[in-house]
C-alpha cells in the first residue's frame, strides 16, 4: 500500500491476521495510522472492520502479526493497560449513574482524586456543550446528548487515540450531520488520532483524512476520500461506492494514452493516462461516474449507448436516472433537474447515453 503521511505513525499493523476457528475475519493487513489523523475504516457487514478496531482496543488479540501503539508492541496487552478508549454504537453508558458520574468513571478507575475528577469531568461536559445536564440521569437525555456524554467519557482521560465503532448509526439523519460536524471539529481541535469504523460512505468521506475500504478481511484500497472517489482501484471499490458505471471490454487499438476499447455496447475511446500497461487484446475495465454521463433524446447523432429509463431518484438539487441497456445492464446518470427537462424521463422511454474519453477511469486492479 502506498502511504500518504507526513506525520509520524502512532499505530502500525504489521501482517495482522485474526481467525475465529476456521473463519478468517482479518487476512494479513498492513497499514499505519498517522499521529493526529482521522482514519475511517469502512466496508459492508463482515468485512473485518470491527474486528480490526477490537484488536486495536485489546478486546481481541491477533492470531498472527503485530500491533504497535506509539512505538510499543501491544499484542496481549489488556484493554485497560492501553490508552485506546472506544465509543460504541450502543454508547454503553451506565444508566444508574448521572451524566457527571458517567464521565468521571474512567478517571475514578485510574485513581484520580475526587476534586480533580470533578473539575476534569465538568471541563469536558462544558466542551461538549452539555454541562447543564451534569446531574441528570442518562434516561432523561436525547440521542444526541447521550452521544456527547459517551464522547466526553472517552476523552476525559485525554487519550492519544480514540476508537469509534459506528457511533452515529442510531441517530436520525439531521442529528447525524450535526454530530459529524461536532466530531470533525473536535478531532481537529484536540489533535487526537481518531479511528472510525462505519458502513456509511457519507460519514467516512465527509470527516476522514484517509479511508480504508475492506472486503472479506482484506484491504481493497487506502487513500484520501478524493483519491478513492475519483480513482477506485478495482471493481469491488467502484461497486461499493456505487457512483460509477462499469464497462468491460478488450483493447483493440492504442495510440499513447488514447485507447479504443471494444465492449458489448460498441467501441469507446478511453483516455488511459494513469492506467497500467496493456497489450492489444487485453481485457480492460473502466468506469464513468454518473455525473459525467450525458443524455440526449433517442436518435441523437452522438454515438453512445441506447438505454431504457427504469426510474429516477431525487437527491437534493440533482436526480439520478436509472436506465437499462438492451443487454440488461443497469446504468445511472446524475444531473441537475434543469438538465433533465430536455429529455423524456418516463419509464420505458429510450435515451442515448454518451461521455467524453477523459471522463473514463481504467481500473488498475482488474
């Protein structure tokens, strides 16, 4: 994996494998996390992201490989002996303690004296804008307020690294967006390393400096949100992001970076400036993102693909139009509502789809 890091690494996973019986949950992962970095690990259920987080927390031990935390090998080291608090999806707050007592708890466990404990807990409740609820019971708080208590409780010990496991999944949409802003600014202000596990692309891409995409225990790609979005490494990542149309064909002609690729839909010019070397006859898989697809009425003179409208979905200022080709493949186009007024979008109507060669991205991992 290529690393993009100017800070020193606080976490290093070196050949880490985790097996549960005959099942391999994590398959030889190697990556580093920079000091003060916001790293998101994402993938669908069962991809190994939570197991990776649990190994960092000390809740699971790797079957093979080493985990280094701030220069120290932590394999086999107990959870309470490593400075890696975790904020859970369920928040795991103590219902029988007040807000203040919940935040004080980890300091109490560390033997911090009462006066200092109270002062530090109140300082964090103030930072999280929930000081007024200090004496309330957890059950009297809203979801967003509980979220802030869980964060205050984890951060009161001022750890070097905070682990977050799907912390916003129980919140409704508008609260999620607000908490994303709280987490982002908090992380930047504190300079604490955040390792954030989620299956939500919008969460990962809006907050993280780098994103790790996992599938079946393996790392498929690591990079900045922009890198991953604009240059997915392979078909899995492209399909996982769901923002592109994927075409497969054979290389039939080549002139420097300009390739001609024969697909079931016809021949298409592809600009392949960052693509790995290929010979004539080789298989080529390329993507065109939904927003780079153009549509014109059927019978337009632009060469392209004919496809039938299946339906559309409104996404704020734009709409995604879902179409199906004559060979049964699904394609999608994302455009502003104004751009879509010039074509007939009734289900069953046929449109012509086309794109520029420079909008194509050849998948290097295919």
